């Protein structure tokens, strides 16, 4: 199993690490070739622009999907959806993900959890899916309960 995730301020990374801890999955952090700004205001302006323009921000490197049959995909909710960085990345790897089980997860502040999980499913049309998970505050116990519910751990 593999956990591919993007995280700007560390919360999604925490969730990714908890999934890896309970499943033994490998972790792979997606990083843009051009860094996002560190200020929230500047970032929000860029995110809105990327969504409006469909501008593609490329990633530094990709995992070797061939080694895995289950791939967790995690993002923060950004402006009501998944960061374009991740959706474009998934679309670019649609052939590598074909036939695998993709399980989406996200972290968010208050809204658009379900829409964001649905966006990750839409971006991986050649995969099978298991029920995703979204949280405002990742906790190991909650994550383990979800992993048990979907049959990934006992
Ligand atoms: C640019 C930007 C846009 C955001 N948009 C939303 C949103 O639409 N809905 C929401 O609930 N949270 C939103 N958030 C909050 C993040 O989803 C939340 O803090 C998330 O846990 C951050 O994950 P990270 O620490 O892995 O980057 C936004 C945060 C940023 C920086």
C-alpha cells in the first residue's frame, strides 16, 4: 500500500502518517516544482487563479505505482475542492493507477469535504475505490476506525 499526499501546513501529512502507521503503507509527499507561497493570503490568490485558469503546476517526482495495489490519496481542501496540483498529477498517472484500489482522504477547516473526496474519485476513473475519509483534526483512533470499517485493517 502507498499513501500519496499533498500538505501545505502539515495537517494532511499528519493524517497520512497515521494511515501509514496502521497499515504499514509507504509514504510519498507530492511537492510542486515551484513552491507555493508561505503566506495564507498570497496562497489563496494563487489557488483561486489556478482553479480559474486551469494552470498546471508540475510535481518534482512521482512514486513507482507499479509496486502497489492500494493507493491512499490525500489532500487539504483548498477553495472548496482538491488542489489542482493533485488532480492534474492523478490525471497524468491515470494509466499507472489503472485497476488499483484508490482510497481518498482529506483534511479541511469546515466545508467541502465530500465534494473534495468526490473530486479525487473523478480524477482516478480507471481505479476502483473504497469509502474515503475527511477530518478537521486527524486522530489515530478515528483513522483506525475508518480503516477497519473499509476492511483495510483488522
Ligand atoms: C488556500 C486555502 C484554501 C482553503 N479552503 C478551504 C475550504 O474551502 N474549505 C475548508 O473547510 N477548509 C479550507 N482550507 C483549510 C484547509 O483545508 C485545512 O486547514 C487543512 O487541514 C490544511 O491541510 P494541510 O495542513 O495539510 O495543508 C483552506 C486552506 C487554504 C490554505
